[in-house]
C-alpha cells in the first residue's frame, strides 16, 4: 500500500462519515484494484481491519450497516438492477458500485463520486472525482 492509496482511503472515509447517503461509482478493467480498494475503504470506515469484505461479483450486492457494496459486472440484463432495491437503499445507505457504467440508467441518481481505476503495468492508479 503506497502513500497515495492510504491518502485516498483517508479522504473517502472522511467524506463518507460526514455526508448523507452517497453513490460512488467505480470503473476500471478487471484486476485494476476496485475490490481491493473498497475492501480497505470499508475496513477503515468501520475501524475493523478484520472485517470480511467479499467481492460481490457473484452475489451482486453485499449489505453492511450503512453501506451497500454492489458489482454490476455479471448483470446479464441491465433491468435486473431495478430489482436490487437501490432506490430504497439510496435514502439510508452509501452505495459503492463496481462497474457502475453497466447500469448507469438504473441508478437512483447519478454517482456523487466516481473512481476510475487503472493498472498501468503493475502500478495501480485512481482518479477520484466529485460529480
């Protein structure tokens, strides 16, 4: 974990703790570090380094106390996203979505923050933007 990685985790943890429910959209190639980053973000947010944070690649959605971690990669039909209950969760939970672009039109609203992940020859980079 490099200094920029930890700085990004610190910044997003602070934003999540001080904000009403947000949608964070994550995009990037397979292996670009999305799940790894989110795992560390959730562990810091909940102040629990042992927190089990499985990738939601197959379950599509994992619910924590006040955060939803979703992954749209395996969604076959974008309208399946409408059945996940994100409209409900958006009023009470932060929602962090991997591969959010695959279902953008089915989100309760546009992401508040986007994170683009890039694997540049083994160097992992993130571009974080408030929308």
